[in-house]
C-alpha cells in the first residue's frame, strides 16, 4: 500500500459526478427507509390513538352490541375468547406436526428425493393464499360438519404448518453434528438422540419460530370468514356452533358507517396488535437467550 | 453408564444397524408422516376445491374467462377479477420493489451492524401489523385522505394522452390504486428480507476488490453486488408478487368492490381474493361454485409464481456455491 507506483495514480477522493452520484444513491436508500417508516408510524399512531380511548375492562369482557350502538357500549369479549380458543387449538395441532416434519427433513430424509420434494413443497405451501385455505376447509369440513371454531383452527393450522416446518428446520440445521455423534457413540437410538439431544439444543429457536407463526395466524381473517362466521355472545365450545375472532370482528365493523362500530374496530385492532407484539417480543427474548447459550 | 454387554453383541448375527427397537422405527414413521402431510394437504386443496367448483367450470366452460360477472343474471365470467389481481399486483411491485431493494442495500452495504438490527426490527413491525388492520386503516383513514390527492393528480393530467386515461377523476378513495399501495406496504418486509439474504451472500472479496480499484460505493454495488444477486432478487420479487396476489382482507376493504375492467387506476375495482371474501357468504349454487373456482384459479396462479420463484432462488444459490 505504501509503495509508490511508477505511473501517477489518482488516489484522491472521487470527485465530480462519481462522488455526487454516490451521495445521491446513499440518500435514496435512506429515503426508502423513511418512506416505509411514515405509513408504519401513521398506522400505529392511529390504532393507538383511536384504540386506547375505546379500551377498558368492560370493553375487553363485554358482549358484542349491535352495530348502531354508540361508543362505550358493549365490548369484544367473545372475539377475544374466540381468538384465544381457535389460535390456541391451531397451535396445538400445527406446532408438534411442524416440528416432526422438520425432524424428518433434517434428521431422516433431507438429502433424498422425497425429503427435497417435501422441503420445496413446504416452501411453496407458505405461499398459498389464506383465503384459499379458508375455501379448502370450507369444502372438506364446514360443508359436512357446519360452522365451528374447530374449522377455523384447522384453517389456521394449515397456514402455520409450513411456517413452523421451515423455521424449525433452520434451527435443527444449526445443531452441531458432534453432539449427535457423541450420543450415537454412547449407543443411543436415533429417536433418542433426536428427542433428548438435538431437540433440546434447538428448542429456543424452535419456540421463537413457533411464536412468530402464532402471531401471524392470530391476525388472519380470510381463513375464518367461511369457517366460523361471527357471533355476538361468547361461545366456549370450540367444536360446535359458530364462533368469532378479533380479526373477523374488525373486518365486519370496518365497513360499517356507525361511529360506535368503528370505535370498537379500533379497540379490537389495538388489542390484536398488542397480542402480536407480545408474541414477537417473547420470540425475540427467547432467541436472544438461545443464541447466548449456544455461544 | 453400564459396561457394554459383550455376550449380547456377539450372540446376534444381525448387524447393529438392523437391531432397531420398535419405538425408534415408529418415531421415524411418525416424522415421515408429518412431512408427507404437507404434500397431502396441497393435493387435498387442489382436489376438494376443484370438486366444489366443478359446476362452475362445466356450466361456463371457457366463458369463465369472459368479462361478465353478474350473479343476478346467472353470468359468472371472472376476467375482471384476474385483471384486478394483475393490476394491483403490478402497482404493488412497482412501488415496493425499488424501496425494498434500496433498504436491503442500505442494511448490507451502508449502515454498520449495530444499526442494521434496529432497522430490521422496524421493517419486521410492518409484517406484524395484521392484514385486517391495514384494511381498517386503509378504508377509514388512508382512502379518504388520498382521494383528494387523486383528484388533484387527475385534474393535473386531464387531457394528457396516456396519463389522462390512467389517472382519471376518482369516485372515492377506494380503488385499484389504493389497494396497490396498501399491498405494497404489506409485501415490503418479505421482499426486503429475502433480498437482504441474497445480497448478504456476495463474497466480501468481490466487494473489497471493487473498493481497491477505487470504486465508489455505488460503483461497487453496480459492479460487484448486483451481478451476483440479480437472480436471487428476481426470486424475492416473484415471492412478493405471490403474496400480493393472495392478500385478501386489506384489498377487500379498500379496492372499491366493482367488477369492472378499466384503464383508470383510480376507479373502484375487484381482485380475485377480495371478491371471494365479499361475496362467498351470500352465494349458493353456481354462484358459490364460481367463487370457489376463482379460488382454484388463484391457488394455481400463486403455486406457479411460488414454484418459479423458489426455483429461481434455489438456482442462483446453487450457482453461487459453484462459483
């Protein structure tokens, strides 16, 4: 670097158009980020400003009133109960199956043709539109067994399954092979190695991936439209009778001309976003802790 | 641990690998079943929705691609919805792709790592806002506000040949264009994060080589980063298109709900997912089969886009590893 070249090289800072175009490019990149922050900030501000005034204890627990009733009357209790039930049951179905699928991809068949096909198809399945999942469950379940929260759980579970498979697969890939080899050397069977050594090593990442999948499913409306309908009173039975959820209720209220209905929609939106944020922050904390330990 | 039992090992003629306990094999079968579930669900989606839609396909034949959706008159041509899906998808991509790629470059090439992480969190927040909340904000806040801007754009380009027919006077804030903008917000996080993954794989040595030749950052990006990540970014864009095509609830609230084909981007329209969401509840017979059939077509289109996109991404990753 210090050796002076024979020919005279221009080692000065770039000047003129080269320098200007570089600055313009950098400025445009920063501008792009600002362009994204503005709508995000605007949405969050509106939801918090309009939602916070609607939320109190009776709003969170009250029954859903008719659309015409003014702000302050009734609440969204049935929607909160429905969202917890439906998303919870979807999680119970999708997470174990997704983790098992990831175990197959990573520990058993990942290199073979079938393993690659399944891996590719679960990537493709993350792109299936949520409304198509709703139509699918309508055509195989709701037509035969009527509307119920369980139909909604099936639809959300189908949406979560490929997300859980992909995120768990990524985490299992990070488990170092010497861990597996050490336990094989002790004579453990493959199932035992996977369940007692590999899974615990990847648990933090798997849990945080699952939480993000739950957060995404909890905000989905389209798969629930034709599988659970909406109701105005709490339906604790997941397996019979129509149910409702926070996103469904927001969707119904959003196109209402009544101030009260709109105010309840903002309140429900804030509740939903807070739930999603809590899940996301929990996932971040778990990921941070997980990476610290694995280091 | 207890000592190995030499008699047990010696007494068995079968190799160790075949002496697997039942539980071990059972677990493998369980894992395989869970993996196969993905394929089963995808096949079931195709079969069961097409069966429900069969009366539409057989009643309308090729007329499903005609432009006459009128349930009251028993006419179920779905061209207007495909047009709407294409138009809103293009609008969303035109706005989201440059912004997403710019942010991806900002994260990988400009800001130091400790700043990059908070920026990623902020972009991820966009993805945490549920579709229905975008829709609620879109219909109650954004559409009324942007209607005024549409009106002033329309009066500014009034009479100009091409622009005049694209940006005509709006009827309200809900339109193809509004839906496209909201979709752009929603696909920005995924296009950004996928582009960033691709750009992060550019070898440091290529970048340092460009800098050593005296390139500015922009020249380095054009000469070293872009040729390397082009293919992957195309894949990311296609995946964003797949998302935009399938996004339902936000579009259903802000697109204006009108089955028309028009060059006016500020006019109310419909796209495939939103017509299903808005009309399925009150449909029956061929009407319902038609909406189910639109779902089948949407499924086919998004699967094609996703398969192509994943193929492009996988190929560019493979080429990189080979290089």
